């Protein structure tokens, strides 16, 4: 194993903070990647501004430099093993090639070039694969009947003020943000958060924005002129529109959003992109779960074939009961093979869909889901269906055979 196969620039140049104010190795690391002994703790409790320093993150840097693969980075190692491009490779190759080249040459300087920020869990959607700690609407739904809910939550914790207001994030940016090249804002839903808007205003006020590539994950329900005007101050803006399926599948997964409105907003974003194709960029991020795999052909036809979007597909790995392969054995192979055949016939050379084919091939080869996954899935869907007046079987009737487990 060579260091080149294990090095990642992010532990050396990135500050990543989750919804609760806890620091992560990066937004893709398993469980945040910085838990255990020497864990830095929430940023709301730190009196100093040296947030990139700490025993745990330094150990991970040392492991990478020594040529070993940290277990916290398993998602990237799994993608690379499949032959797919990982988050590690994307950042090393495209976002920070110069910094990565210096790291390869032995320069282990730690500086702040990238921020990954979840400003909180405030969100106007309650997506079925999401967690209440990432969606306030989902948290409200769980709180309606906590005894029968599919998960537990700490309502008091979720109702506290945003970690941004209780920390020194803005001071960190003022003092250390001169080298910032990249800011990734995640969610909840960033475009409905006051803290996110205040943060953009700070970057503009400090004259840092002109050097920054700004990236969002957004459900695009609230796009508009206000944001286009603010974004014009940045070097470039990459908007990742979170779209899971199309039509009725989309509306079931990403409740209570309506597909017609989202479709029109995607058209509006296409127009925004055309105003400056080098600066205004739009991509679709789409999860592959057992709810969206059956509609992969129609998703590809509309979002790629008709609308010509680049799509980055993300396999759901949590909750485990919604992984792509958690499908009834009676239909699993037929659904997956139908998707593979459609992609190979109509989108043979499309890069992102080649990764989808690999996932679908794994679905075909997968074993029968565990009884616990079946129980957990139906319990989750039933709870949501009850409170949303929806019905899983109207969309995917083949799941009926699992209801005997309830």
C-alpha cells in the first residue's frame, strides 16, 4: 500500500461541522469520523479558534501518511474498490490538485481551504431515508407519536438554538478564512436558514467570496432572485439539487414537495445556468434506495435524457432497511435487471449511470433481506404513511408480502 492510495487532502485543509456542532473528519466519513478518545467535542464549547487541531484528527493524518487506510473513510474505500470515483479522489484531483501535490511531496501543513457546514436541521421536507437530526419536519412528525415511532429523538436538543449562534464560527472565518477556496453548505435545507444567509453576507463583506467556489445541497423548493444576486459575488456556485426519483416516487420519498413545482424549478435553474455557464453550475444528487431503484429508468429518461443534467447517485447505507438491495426476492432481480437493460440501451456511455449499473448488479447478486430489515422498513413506512395519508402499496405493491411481519 502506497501513501498515494491512502492520502486525502481533506484532513489537512478542511473544517467540517455537522448539524449539532460536532466536528467531523469530512461530511462523508462514517459517523463523522472523529469520535472516541481524543474527540474534539462540539465547537460550541471551544474557547480557542484552533478548530483544525486535535489528537484524533492528527492520528488519522498520521495513518494516511504512513500508507494505511483509516476505517473512518470506509465509504471512499468501498467506492474505489468498485471502480467508482470516491469523495477522496474528487477532492484530491479536482478541488485541490495543487494542495494535494504538496501533500504527496511531504508538505503536511494544516490550513483552512474548505468549509463543510451543516447549519442545523431546519428543513421543509421530511424525506423517508433522512433522520430527524437532519430534518426539523421529520422531527416534528416523530414527536407526534414517539411511543410508536421508528426512532427516538431528543426534542429538547433539537429545539436548542443553532450551534452557529452559540459558537465562534464567524471569528474563525475572520481570522483564518483568507485561504478559503471552497465552501460546502449542506442542511437541513440551507436556503430557509437565517444563519446560512448571514454567513454568505459575512464572506461577501470580508471580500473572501470572490475567491470561493460555493457548493450547496438543496431541495430547491425556495430558489429565487435573492439567492442568484448573492451568489453572483462568488467565484462560482455549484448547486446540487436533491432529487430522488421523479413523479409519484419523488412525491412519496420527498414529502410534502410536489413534482410539478420541482420540475419547473429545475427548468428555472437551467436558465440561471445559461446566464453564465462557467460560473453558475447545477447538478442533481439522487439517492438510490429500495424506493427509488424501481423508478431508475424513468429518472434517467427525464433528468438526463430530457433535461440533460449531470447526476451524482448516492447509495443509501443508512437506514440499513432502505439500502437498494432491501427488496422482496420475488421482484428484486426483475427490477434491477430492467434498470440495467434500460441504462445500457439508452445511456451506455453516461459515466454516472455506469456506477448505477454496478449498484444494480449488486442488487441482483444480493441475498434475501434479513427479517429485521423487513420489519424496520415496514414500521418506518407505516408510521410515515399514517401521518402523511400516503400508502406504500399504491406505489410499490410488491412490498405487501412483508406486511405479515408486522
